[in-house]
C-alpha cells in the first residue's frame, strides 16, 4: 500500500515544538485539574494488602537506572526521509505532552492531598512520568526541538475533570499507553531493521511503569465500587470510546510513522484496542466490541471526517467555516452512533492485579 503524505506541518524550531505541545484541539493531549480535596476522602481500607504491595513495588523503583542513554545511542540516530521525520517529531512532541501531563497532574495532587496513601502514590507516579518526559525531551533536543517544560506548564490550558472522570480517563490512558509501547516494542523486536530510532529500545521497561500506573487506578476504582456500576457505566462507555476514537484518528494522520515500523495504522490500532480491552476487564464490567465491522467502519468514517475538517480549515473564509461546521456535526453524529452500539458485559474478577504479560 502506498503511504499517503503526512498532514502535519513541519516543526522547524523549538518555538514551533512548544506551540504544538500547547495546542488545544480535540486530538491533542490535555492537561488536567481536579477536585483535590475530594481525592482525600478515598479509603483504600478494603484493599489494604494489594495497595501496600503496590506501593512497595514503587518504592523498589526497578526502573531507577533505565532512563539513561547508553554509549551507542547517538550513533544510532540517522537521517529520516522528510515526511517520516515530520511525523516522528510530532510523535515525540505528543508523547512528551502526555507524559508531562501525567507528571503535572500527579505532582499537583501530591502537593495538595493530605491522604497519605494518595500522597505517596502520586509522588511515585510523578517521579516516573518526569523521567519519561525528560527522556523524550532529550530526543527532541537532538533535533534542536527541546520543549521548555516550565513554559508549557504555565501556558497550556487545563481541563477540569471531577475525580471520577480523572480515574476513568487516566486509567485508560495509562493502560493504552502500555499497550501502544509494548506493541511497538514487540514489532521492532521481530524486525530490528525497522527500528529507525534508538528510543524504541527503551519501550519495554518503560511501558511497565505505565502498566503499574494503570494498576494503581484499578485499585482506586475497585475500592469505590459505586464508580463501576449503574449510571456510571455510561461514563465508562463514553471514556472508552473517546480514548479509542482519538487514538485511531490521530494515528491515521501519521501513516508514515507506522509504515516505517512495518505496521499498518489499522492493524496497530486494533491490536492496541484488543490488549487494552483485555486488561480493562480487571476494572470495567463492559468493553467495546472493537472487532465488529460496524465499529471499524464508524472509526474509518471519523477519520475521513477529520480529513475533510483539515481541508475545510485550510480553505478558510465563510465557505470553509460552513464546511467545518458540517464536519463537526457529522463527527458528532458518527460518535453518537458508535456510542449507542451494543457493548460486551463481564463480571469483575476477584483477583484485581494483573502482570504486564503482553
Ligand atoms: Fe509515562
Ligand atoms: Fe504513566
């Protein structure tokens, strides 16, 4: 299959990279704020043994020496074809933004929380995310595109989410982050000739951090069973679809990146959904039927609408604005149809914790 050209603009300067990280669009990673006092009222009592075992793992810090470059790193950085280079830099910026988003949120909760369980957990997770963000930023600096993280923290817009939305959204983004990193790592383990940048070699131990972060939110939610039943299932369904759809459209805007790794964006995304759905059964009693042809067709339609939206933006003027409004309506209707599709239901397992076995 021929690769279609990249849709993202070049990132010629550090300022352009910062601008891309600050962008607030439907597809870009966000920064969050929440009701910190409400988080203090969490009670991990019923899951004390699992919780203490998890905190002991964080304390053990088995990745403390992982996020350092080895001697061969620099020598493995090669020049990339122009379109791949643009997509890869955007991939680094959006990965950096989501890693740093976690860092900012977890740090803020740690600072403001009084509950010692929450304070300890958030401190450990902020530690991990700051390592991840800095490691990505080093890769951007190689291209002269290091992002000023202080400026990003001060100037990016924050989205307020109630704590329960933070749990659903952050749990999913941690687990999908794990599934994304491990799927890339396994593919390049099988095809080392397609490893076009050394950073991918770090993904295996890296994604175990994300897996553990997800485990933390799984325990938090399982300790509050009301979050996982009744009307809240409608929210879970919403977040599952929002996270999957965003990832699908964003990945399909970067065809070269996946092709360079020997993956089709479609195969990659559905493998990531399969892994994420399998994992999320530990906490969500419903999952989306991502293999269903109608589900796949709906996502493909969302991608086509996003392409038309880009073209309408580029067109400008009144005609462009009208076409953009039309695309927004078509996008919302497609999302609603996907939302109303039947879901799979399952009982929650007694044993909550999982191992990163993919
Ligand atoms: Fe991370
Ligand atoms: Fe994480």
